[in-house]
C-alpha cells in the first residue's frame, strides 16, 4: 500500500521520528501535530493494512481515526 506524506501528500519514501510518512522534500520538516475533532487529544500516526492513518491518542475512550490522505484533503478544502 502506498503511504502519502503527512505534510504535502506526495508519495512517502521514509518515516520521521514520530513514525509519520514523509517524502524526500519534507523529510527535514518538524513532525506534524493535529488534534482529534472529537475529544481534542493529539492524533498519532499508525500503520494499517491499507496504509498509514491518524488515530486518536485517547483510545479506547475515543476511537476517532482517519487516513493520512483524507486528512490532507480535509485541509486542502479549507
């Protein structure tokens, strides 16, 4: 499965210190931080069988998650 850069959406080739997928251009950028839409806790990047996804750090109280690609598209619409 293809992973997408959490910063720009390009195809990722590596992971940063927080295990977030990044492309060569964004490799030196600081890790991205986003908060949960439901409980405002920090989201963390996890690896799944369909690629990387953001998961709420408040699990199991909050089970919010979204794909990295979906989160990028959400930010582009703003």
